[in-house]
């Protein structure tokens, strides 16, 4: 997807997250936070020209990442995105127990989620502002 | 998770979904229906003996068999789940232009799944 499409999705999921409570709405909250963060990371990767923006032909480099682990990266992750990837992975890792499993977020975990997302926002905003590459 | 745990999670996720605004949260609604669908779908699989509660399938595309080979009572729910997954692929993971029809379709498909599970939407 184009950077502008990713950023439109970030805005949309951010708006929806604002209507939810992290504890009462654990399942959707975790997934939407992951979506917003994943779209931010994809926009930053495109801006750094590490992944293909737009349609991807087979045999060329990868396009959008669905998760931190999928598809496998065919590039070296720059240091400035290490913290964002760690933070996004921490949100992804909540899914087995808190989205598909029986658990509900605790206030501490909800705070950790928000902090993780803030780390993704900080890292990706810095890249997007610097690269000024939205198409 | 067992059937009751899945249904409890489905009801909780449905309540969350109902906090969203169809005109402003279309993307989230499409994505959220998959979460509710996951719990309803696995409740159906467990209810009809397709798999044990210790086994789960995230989406129809992860199911190890085609939907049309599932037992008859599971099929309508899973056909709806399959269509929900298609909507997610089109609009959440690709830049499909969302409109009110897509949200209506998603809610209708979720209604079908809920009905098959005896859950009130």
C-alpha cells in the first residue's frame, strides 16, 4: 500500500481506539493497536525505501508486512526501527492469551500497550518527518 | 478454549464492536468482525466435533480442509466467516475503498455466524 494509505489507516484505527476501553474491550483494543502500529511501521519502511510501496511483483523485494515476522524480512532492519519492532512484537504477542485466549488486560498491561504504541509512534514519526516521503 | 469460553469472548467482542460508529469506524468494524468470527467459528467447530477445545483455527484460510467439506451444521457459519476474511483482506490489508455497503455486508455475515451459534447480536 502507499504511504498515504497506511497513514489513513493509522488515523482510522487511532480514532476507533479512542472509543474503546483497553480492559473492557481487550480483544478489539489489542488488535486495533497492532493494526495502527503495523501501518505506521509499513509507512516508515516504505519511506526508508526498504520495502516496496504499492503493488509487488513476485521475485522483487517484499511489500507490506502483515506482522513483524511475516513475510520474512529481505532487508536489514535499521537501528532506528529496532525499538519500534520490539514494541510492535510485544503487542502481537498478546494475541494468543488476550485476543484468542480467555484473558483480559490488566491496568498494568494496558499501560504497557500504550507505552509500546507510543514507542512505535515516536520512531516512525521521526522517520516520516525526516524523509518527507508521503506519496 | 472450550465452547462457553469462546461464546463468552464472542459476546464481549460484540459489545466492543457495538461501541463503534458505522460511518466513522468502518475499517475497525470490518477487522473486528473477524475477532468475533474467530470465537463463534471455533465454538461451532467444537460444538460439532470438528476439533477439540485445545485446537483452534484463526481463520477459514488456516483451516486444514475446504469449508465445503465441513459438517453441514458448521458450513453456513464458516461460509460467512470465509466471506468476512475476504472483506478483511480486501479492505484492511489492501487499499480497497470502504463504503457503507461493506460494513453492512460484514454485519450481515456476522449475524449469520451468531445465529448459527445461538448468540444474540
